[in-house]
C-alpha cells in the first residue's frame, strides 16, 4: 500500500520504519523543518527534558546513547530521533516543512491537500491508508484572557510554553507562568535565571514525584516497573494484580500514601505552604509529574513566587506596564506571560463527518486499542497512547497497524469493539478523573496497553522477561524481536 503518515515525531517515525520495512510505500508529512514532534527545535522550551529515564524512553532496536544523562534534554532527544532516521535510512520518506491542510476520503483511499510552509506552494497526494501521528500535544491550549490588546500595547508578550525558546527573552523582565505541571515548573526555573521576578500562578497544587525519593530511591524503580504500575488498579487484572487488589487491597494505597510525607519533607512543602490537598495516591487523578530540579529550592530562595489556588482573570495596563489581574483582585507585573496550560488534541485536517465518527460529544477519541477508529476505513492513529514509555508504546502500536494492513490481525466485530472502547473510556474517566487528554493518554497503565496490543498479535516477550520487569525498570530491548516476528509472518503470507 501507499501509506501517508501525518507527523514526524516519535510515533510517525517508528511507524514509517516498520511499514516501509514490510514493503509499503510510505510518505511522512510534517509542517516543522525537523523531525521530533514535541521535541522539535520549533517547540522546545529551556529546561525541557524527559520524564522517563534514558534507557526506558527509547525504541526497542535503537537504544539512546550511553553517554546521555539519565534524563536527556529536549535537544538530546531530538538528536536521538535524527540519528534513528539516519540509521534506518528514513530520509527519503520525509517531507518536512509540509502542512496537511485537509485529508478527505477518496474511494478506498485518501486525498491529501498539502502546502509548503516556506513557499506556500500547494500540492495533492493520494494514499491508500492514512496514519494520524500528529501528536496528542499538537496545539497549545491558550487561555482566552480579556485585555490582551491593552496588555500588548503596554509591551506585554503572551506566549505558549513551546514558543519560549531562549532565557534571554526573560532577562530583566517580570515573568508570569500560568500552570503548575512539569512544563510550568521547568519554564519557571529557566526564566528565573535571568528574570527580574518569576511568578507561578497555580490553579491547583499537585503532588510531584521526586527524581530520587528521599534522595535515595530512583523514580524509575517506583513507577517504571510492573510492580509500580500495579499499584494503580487496572480494569482487567492479571496474575499477582488479582491478589494485590483483592486480599491485599489496602497495601497499594498505603505504599503510595507513604510517599506523600516523604515528598513533603524532601521539598519542605509545609514551610513553603505548597502541600497539595488530598493523599499522594490521588496523583493518578491529576498529572503524574516528575519534580523539576531546583524548583522548590528557588521558591525557598525567593527567586520564584507561587500564587497557589489562583487563576489569571484578565490582562491590563497599569502605570504604563503590562500586568495580570488574578481572580482575587491582586495584580502582578507581567512583561512576559507564559501559558503552560496543556494542549488540545486535534486533527483539524480531517473533515467534519470523519471527526464526528472518531470522537464523542466530549471530544474523546473513540479508538480501539488507542489505534483503530471503528467507523472509518483506511485510517489508523499512532502515538495516541501517550505514556511513560511513549517510544515503546508507539512502536508496538505501529506493529499492530502493520499486522492489520497485511491481514494478520483478527479484529472483533464492530459492535464488540465499540463496547470495549466505551468500557475503557468509562474506566479511565473514573480511574484518573478524566485526566486522559480526551482518551489519548494511558498513564499510569502504559504496560497494560503494551500487553493488550501483543495479545491481539498473539505475541509475547516471555515469562522471564516479564518477571524481570516487576522490580526492574522496563528495558525496551526486551521487545526488539516483536517486529522481526511480525515480518516473518508477513514473508510467509
């Protein structure tokens, strides 16, 4: 088949590598000038790094360089993806700087209207199958604040975090960051290096996971193992999980809650008046975020001020300078306002009818295994299973897509798939209080997703490898044989 892939990030690249390796003709389209998606130089903010450690945030057949730090920077991840492209010879498949303006079904395929970002030249491509890999963090969610014209006239700048590229832009200025997730804290620490003042406007305080709990236990041994994932009750329990959430059901909550006091002491949260409400186990109902190095130290030093349980109500000019007025009526000088308020999950190039078939009334994506839209043919989604191990989850999903295209995947009836999608969405609504990015984020159930995808393919990594994952961080190399075995099936027909 001729396959079009929208997006040259983690998911788009591994899907291109796997499908082209099985003989499909592949074209990868991305509007940015480089590969990487969220790691592109056009979207990187100072201080951006991975949340997962180096050896887990990698493809199964292409480890990250051993000389990278434990938590690689955004620039290093992008360089790693560029080296992945070179190593597997994917350059001829890429059409960077190319925007997909629309994608319409055309018979048994798709007609893509394209535009060159540099020249504005328009063109048309036709493909037999379309893979959407534009990223679940594709467009920043910018709050609609009144007073923006007045704010700008006074010299204020209002940016999304991904548009803040250089700490020199903050030099000598009063910086206000909206948000309290990892991105907001990363940006605040970076900006505080050069800014006159840095304020963080936090609507809700959330628990942060230390990189080293109590300065000793590495985060990777806490949440990047099967045991760590099993502390959160999944919809369909397997093996030891049945005991852990049956006779021993009180144990997971106690383990998680014990981390709250440890985290509070480690970061001196009580002294900073930054102890989040609720128990640590509630971390699953928000964003499970890694702490930013130096954030609480800078709060303690007065370099960063956190306005807790506050929001920005409007922007204005005061005494000739740009300011932000908070919901309690207080006013904060804001020469540079940075929104770290998340992203929208959108596919604007798909027509309205297709959009209605792939999303529910709340905007949730209705995808079987986070991949397959039941009611739209010749269409797949890659990377809509954002996780702690995004490269591995995306790679396994790409193999699933390959099996479907080559006729090696037996799907349930459409009604059964719709019912399972509804069940999974209802479970995630309850388990994470709807914090699943419109059904595109599978944290904290990353490995459960991998297991289910492999079950569909009738493939596994073996009991020994699975046993090692209970206490050791996930090693993607344990899955390197999966693509090879799928290729052997294809060769046999």
